[in-house]
């Protein structure tokens, strides 16, 4: 099955050839820490991913209304698809809500189980929700994780990574620049896109869709 990981443009060449993040092996290294203050979280390296490109329970979360906005600001715009095997790979799901409950400034509407008194206790509760992906998929409705986050705790090889044919954050950014009239920033982004050959198919489809949209706007008979 596929899980989804956003990265920055500048990291893609390193993912392809290997870098210090992946111990010079092509692919993604599990070099992120799951936490800062809980001992297990600090010792657990991870690659973070999502179950969908734009998961509704993140984008429109009723308890953590700003989490996706903050995340979207920090993560890269380039969407990768990771082919995982729930039967074999070291891949888990955790409930990020336990950490967000501490970090969120506005506590109104956040369920009590997420209102921890410190980062350390939030991270401990977060780690205690760690469950293999296979088990999570079997028990998803019962578990009711508010912010299900996929974590891969081992190096993930390049041959199981693909640039997605769907690029929702890139498409959104291009539209934002059109809306703001920021031609220079749009041109810079297009240049970055064109420097990645694996994005050419997506970009051609996106440009065609954009051209059809403009024709409909200026020629109502086409609607």
C-alpha cells in the first residue's frame, strides 16, 4: 500500500543519490526524532508520513484547527509515495493529537485525553499509541485517533519511493501566486518544478487543466 510523505525540492537529489540523512544510501533515512523529552521518543528515529495526500482528519480536524496550517507551512510541497508492506516493514501509526494538545495555544474544544501538562507527558502518551500499521488498519474505527501519523522507523529504499502524479500542495501554491499576482515567485516555483524530470508528467497535466480553466472563464460557451 502507499503512504505519503512531503519533502522539499532541495532534498530530492539527496534522496536519489543518498546523503548523511540516509547514511549515504539512496532513499529516506529515519533520521527524525519522534520526540525531544521522552526517552523512547528521543531514541526512536522516524520518517513521518500520512495515510492520504490530504487527509481530512488533518486538514479539517475539529479539535486541532490550526495544526494542518502549521504543518503545511513547515513541510515541503513535493509529494512522494512510499510503497510499504504492512506485513514486513517497520511502519507504525501514532496519534499526533497527544503532542498537539500540548503545543496548541488554544485549548478550547480539545478532548481532555490530549490535554497533557508537559511536552514530556504528551510525548509519552503519543508513544504509547504506537501500533503497527497492519493492526491500525484493522482497528481504525475502534481506535479513533484524532491525528493518525504514519512513522517508518528504518531506512526506506529509493526503489520503493515515487514522486506522486498528484501534487496538491504544489498546485495550491501555483494558484495562490496567481491569486496574489505574484508572477516572480510563481516563475521561481515553476523553475524548481522543471528541474525535476519526474514531475514533468504531472506538470503537463496541470498546465493543460489550467489552460482549460482559463478558456472556460473567458469563453462561457465552453462551460
